[in-house]
């Protein structure tokens, strides 16, 4: 490098980082060599001066008679190159570059006068803390300089005496250099270089230019570090590499050099070509190796490998041991002693990613550090069902045909050139299938959910349930099932509210996507807890009040019924949040009438269980009767007043007040009720209350006046409450009026007197006037006449009374002596049957026609009462009063009514009870009759629904015990047969805790208004019933019903009586038995076909007896046992009378 010298303020710049400055003694022959081309001093006389200035190598710059040609930056003084100056002044200064690791700087000085001794030199540097003192040497080494930095130095010569010559100054810049370039890693296509620079502290500020030159290619790299990885090289190739240090864009230091060969590539397709007991043939492929070195290692022997060399690309290795495992490694050899590596195993794949997972498939992709295009990837897919293998050359694959909800372990083996790399694995579940067939069973605050999942893996599934109200899942209820459980119960729900449930299926860590099983449902609305009825005074109105049930409702259904009359109204909704009470008015009612009221909460098209109550409407003034009382004189001071009870349609009549007046016949007002006999006698009023009757009679009719008659003797001096019945005035004229009370209130200030304004009262018309006779003391003879008349009246009355009592004492049952009959001997019946059957049953038709009017005139007053009309299924089938079954009276007098009659059998007059199929409102009465009348057997001859019409309410429980008022009924067994069904029950009285068994014989193959298909069906069925009755108490009646309780019911009872008659009397009277049944209940044996069928049954029974010569009872019992596959149990007291 060439140093640059400047004078004045100019600088000298170099690129070296070390400086060597020489200043030899005067006369040194080596001076010019040390100068290295700088101007030399020549002896040209005192007028000539030499000036060191800027110059190039081999060129000098002279100046004549010049002043200073160099100004020292250190001192700012002008230096003269004058040979006549002080002997110690330096003649010249040489800057010598010696760049090495020791950072040497040398200054060289030549004195002008070689005769003057120089004892030493002094070197000053601007950045040194002290001077360097040099003695004798003309060279100094300065270390610790900073590369790429400008320095200024001044050298002073010193004599022995300490005299100092003028300084000689120089400025210079240090340089940078790369050294120790070496290879730290190399293969056929890549090498890694490192190097050093002479500035260890500031190496990060440099960049490096690397020039790479090979045999066929060259390129340049730039890096910021003292190492570089060079790729894409050619194998077995010589490369020249130069590393240039750079500082900024222009300053370049001393480069470093390296020359290196790349080794050959590893061989490919390394394979075994032959195997014998002692030899193994190997082959391979290579394009850049000179020869090959093969190492043979016997595995497990611990021996050193055997080395073999060849220039061929195949070899046979001999001298091997049979049955021994060997490992072969081949190393290709290249130029300049380079050696290639052995073939690498393929790198294991990484970053395996599974995506687009479905129930039956998934996609996989992975990464590999190797880029060889000839890679093959072997996938092993394992699950509990087994394993499959798939090969692919791509780094992705789609798996199909998988099983939902199954864990798959997937292992990937890379392979290239028949060499298989290390495996990489991942595991993934397929999506489980969504749930299906979600079923929801709800109550008011709970929902039980059931669902299905048809996956094979479903026993391992867990289900997550999210239940949101009104479709809002922000505050959803979350449930997690146990493994394999496909049901859940959600509690603490709000009644009557809409919910949506989402069911997510999970197996392992996999959950089904958002399109999961989804179902909406509503909880049941909460029922009305209770309600109360309030009456409105003197209005036929009820006010119903109840607390709004919890939860949500869309309104209420209000049903009001009485008998067959029913009214249904929809009411608005309410909210329980504010705690207010809900109320509504019902205005379309009658006074003093009991109504069945049912309130049902509604929500989400669902109904709560109804809340029921029986409410009685209020009362008002009774209707005024149209007639007037009948008044007759008894004596000169007494009269008798007769009147009928008031109509009770506005409320029960609580009392009657008899009012007398001597005035006009103007209908009185309530004001007259305050006047008494005493007021009349005082003249305060010509009208007064003389007698007060209170009644506890409970039987009331809305349509008919009471049948009770009242007779009051006025003037007998009796006292009722505050009213005195005083004697009347002889020869007086009196009229009578009756006041009827539905509510009677007495004045608290006048004890015993009626408070008219506060009472509910109406008045009859006044009667015609009656005139009393003269006092008997005036007409004495009248006394005897009166006595005699009284005796006559008593006698007549006594006779009438005796006759009435005698009539009432007669048997209420219809006497058999009154029953018409057509008694026929058994042996004559077949001829009789043929005669009657002729001309299309003409004879039977005439007999049946004669029966049509039997019993129709018998009274049935109780059934016709308004309170009882709703208890009758059919208006034309009403029980006769003379034989009706009477229940115990409870709250109302009409509670004893049920549409049922006692029917005579062969053994007793109350052997059967014939009744209609129960209605919804008579279920409690039906079971009360079963209990009170000690019924152990029920014969049911109808289906509940026939031809789409309800014929009978299903009055028995099927699964759980059911309460019917005070009676609990529980079914204990059920046997279903082709023609009939037998059910056993236990009937229990909740009040007394008593119980007894009950069997129902349900004949299911008898059409309405028709007959069974064959006579033997009915005959066998009858024997089945009778066989069971042997184990029942003797006094227990058989309860028989169909729909109306007349047609099929009458036929069954008649055939039972006929069988007994045939067996015991050897006679037959079909006509007489039907006649007798119709005298106890209307329309018994309802159709002509049923009447003919009875006669056909009799004929078949008689023929059967003749053919078999065995008793009919035993014959049919045996037949029934075979037909039913049941064995009769005859011991009384056992339940389940038949054992399968």
C-alpha cells in the first residue's frame, strides 16, 4: 500500500491497520530501500532545500527556495528540509508498512550531518498518554492501534546533552485484513467457512464479500458475519475462495484466500445383488467418485470393520460367515483425498397436520427436510378394527371409508432408494355422528331427554347438552353425561317455557361440529294450585280467584259444567312475577246451583292438569208463586191455612212466614215482617206475621215447585221465634199470604223478629177472605155439632191414614204373580221353536211386540230431577224408582242417585245390578256402588269405543292405582283372550282401610244392538262368570253393564236365568223372564234379534244335553277350561280366581 503525505491541513490515508516507521542513521546504504520510492536528499548546496511532499511511487516533487513544504499537525510548526540547519534535525522520514499480527509501526530518520553524533530520538503520538523514549534505534513498533483510524506522529532527534532537533511529522491511517480462512464443514454440495480479522472488538461493523470460483461456475456472496454456508456446489470440484473485508461502501481491507475440493456425493441405489453362505454381492451408482471404500462390519462381534476398495460400482464381499448379519458402508473417494459420506436414511417427516375431519374421513399433510422427488411415504392406519397400509409419493393424503367416532393411529415411514427412514406418528378421532331421534318427556320443571346414536363406537361417547330458554344460549344450562349414557334429566326449568336443547357428541377430545342434535320443547305449564269461588249477592254470578301459577302461561281454559251442560271459555294470561291475584267473573249461571268448575293453565299448546272445584252460586229472593194459599175457618177464632212450598230455583227455602191481614188483597212488602200479633191487637197495623216455619229440607228443584204441602193452624196461641199465633176475632174477615225466604235475617234489636230489608224474601198473593163464625158460647148447640163433626173427621182421617200406611207397607218390588209367562216344557221346546221361527221368526216377532210397552208407565221421578239428568248416558234409559239402586247420601240429597237397577235372578230378587256404562262424571258414583253393594264381579259387554263413538268411559286403572273419591282401585292382573279379557282388581276403602278382590269379565266380541257370532260364546262366557262367583260371598250381586245397560245386559241376565230354569225345572219361559226384567228396568233385551238369540241359545243348550247326556254345567266348565287354558279356583277368599 502507498502512503499519502500531505502538507498544511491535508491528511494522509492508508488502509493498513499496523505501521512500521524507520529512520536509519546518516550514511546508511539501506536508506533508499527503506524509503521505498520517497524523495531522497541530495547534496546540492546551501541554496537548495528538499521538501517532502505528496508524491507517487518513483516520482519526486522538488521546490526551490520554498518555505515549508510540510506542516506538522501535532505542533503546527513549519519544518525545513535544509541541510545547513542544526545537525540533529532529521533529514527525512520514511513510513514503512509492515502488516502482521503484531501491529508494528516504524519510523526511520536520517540525520543531515553524519559527523554530528545522535544520542537518541523521541517519538510523540497525539493519542498517547506519555512519550516513547528511544535510544540508539532508528525503528519503533507501536501496538494497540485501531484499524481504519488516522494517526499523526512526530519524531525528534536528541543529542547527548539533551539538545533536541526539530520534529519530523507524519499522518497515516491503519488498515484491516482477513486471515485464518478455513472450512469447518463440507459435503458434496455445501461447505461452511469461518475466518478472522484483525479487529476483534468491532467486527460487527464489517461486511464481507466472498468470491467463489469453480471449474465451471463462479458467484459472489455478501455476509455480515465471519462465517458463511456456501450451497449449490458441484461435487468433486476445486473451488478458489477469496474473502474481502469491507467497511462502508468504499474501504476494502486485505483479503483472505482458500483453495478447497468438494468431496463426491454419497452413492445412490446402494443394494444387495446376491447372497450366498459366504458371499454377498453389492452394487451402487455414482457419477463423481474416483474409487470406493467399503467397510464391512459383523454386527455384535465387536470386531473392527474390514476395509475393501474398488473402482467399480459393484463388488462381491467374500469370506463371510453363514447366518451372520453384516453391515456395509460405502464411502466414495474423490480428488485430492476427499471422501464422500455414506447414503443417509430419509429424514423423518414432521409437522403432521390433520384437517377436514368428518365422520368417515380426514385429510393429512406433512413436511420433510429432504427434497428428493423420488420419496415414497408408507402410511399405516391402525384402529381397534385392524390396520391398513397406504403408499403415496405426495406429502398429503385423504383417508376415506373410516368409522365414525374411532381413534386412528397413523404412522408415516419415508422411503427413498429402498431405504426407509424413521417413522412419525399422529392420532386422530373421526367425528362421531350426530344424535338422532331425540325424545323429550316433560313435566312442569323437568325434562327427560332420550336420544339415539347408531355408531359402533357410541358406547364410548360422552354427550354435552346445552339447554337454552327461548333459543338463547348465553345463559344455557350445561350437562355432561357419563360415557355411553343416552339420556339426561334437566331440572329447575321454568314451567310453561320454551327451550331448545343442543346435544354434542364427544369421543376422546373430538366434539361434533355445531350442526349437532337439536330439539325444541316446552315444559308443562304449572297448574293452578287452587281457586276459590265468591258469590255476588242476589246475582247468579261467580267470581273466581286464584294465584297466578309460577312460570309462563298463555292463558287459561275455564270449563263450567252441570250435568250434560258445559261451557268452555278461554281466559287471558297472567304473570306470577308481580304476585297479584287473577280473577274472572262468570255471569251466565243459575241461582243456587252447584257447578263443576275446571281451570286449566295453557302454554306452548300444552295444558296443565286441571284444577277442579265445585262451586255453588248465590241466592236471591225466591220467585213469587202464581197462586195463593188456601184458608179455611176452623172455629170462630181460628183458621187453617194450606200452601205449597215455593219454587227453590233461586235458592233453598229456609223459612216461611204466614201473614194475616184484615185489609185489602194488596201484595205486601218486606216492611210488614216487623208487625206482630200484639201490633195487630193494638191497632198499629191490620197486617201481621202470625207464624214462622223454618225448614231444613235440602231437596230442591229448579224446574218444579216443591211437592211438600204445609198446613198451619192459625189461632192456636203458639209462639215461633218472636211471633205469637194468637186467636182470631169471631166474625172477622181474614186473608192469608205466605212469605218465602231463601235467606232470613233476624233483627238484632228485636229478638225473634225478621229484618225484612236484610232478608231474601218474596210474597205470594193474598188468599180470598174467610169469614169466621160466631162465638160458640152464643150458640150452645153448635158445640155438640162441632164435637160430632170432629169425631167424624177424625174417623175418616184415621181410615184414610190407615189405608195410606197399608199401601206404603206393601212390597215395593213387582210381584211375580203379576208377571205374564209362557212356560214350555223342555221336551216341547224344539217344536215350539220351529213354530215360532216359521215365516221369518213371525212368532217371535209377535211375542217381542207384546213386550214393548211392559213397564214403561212405572215412575222414574228421581232420574228426571234436574240434578240427576247429567248422570244419565241416554235420556230414554232411566231407572225406575221402584227398583233403582240407592247410594248413601253425602253432601246433597241427590248423591244417592246412579243410573242402575236391581235385577231379579233365578235365586234372588237382587241377584244382579244392571247399569249403564259410566260417564266421566259418574266414575266416583260407579265405584261407590261397587263398594257399598259389595260387588265382587263386573260383567262388561261393550267396548269403550264402538264405530268411532264413546260407549263407555274406561273406568278402571291400567298401570298405577287410581283413587275414585274414597275408593282406591288397583289392577293386579290382566289376561287378554280373543273373545274376552279378564282383569283382577283390589278395591279399597280409604276411610276404613278395608279391601276386597274384584274380577271384571270383559266380553269384547258383542256388537252394539247385535248378538254374538255363536250361541256357545255367550253360554261359555256365562259359565266362566258363574264359576268365579262360587268363591264370592252369596249376597254379592253381579254388576252387569254394556253402554245403556239394557240390550246386551238384559240378554246376559236372561240367559243366566234360563240355564238355571232348564237345569232345575226342566221348563223354559223366555217370554216371562224378559217380561220380568222389563218390569225392573226399561228396554231390557233391546232388540228382536236379541230375543230370538235367547231362544236359539235355549234350543242349543237342550240339544247339547240330549247329545252328551251330561250335566250342562260340568260340560261347559270343562269346555271353558280348555278354551281359556285356565284352571278354575273355587276356594272363596282367594284373589286371581284363575291361574294360567
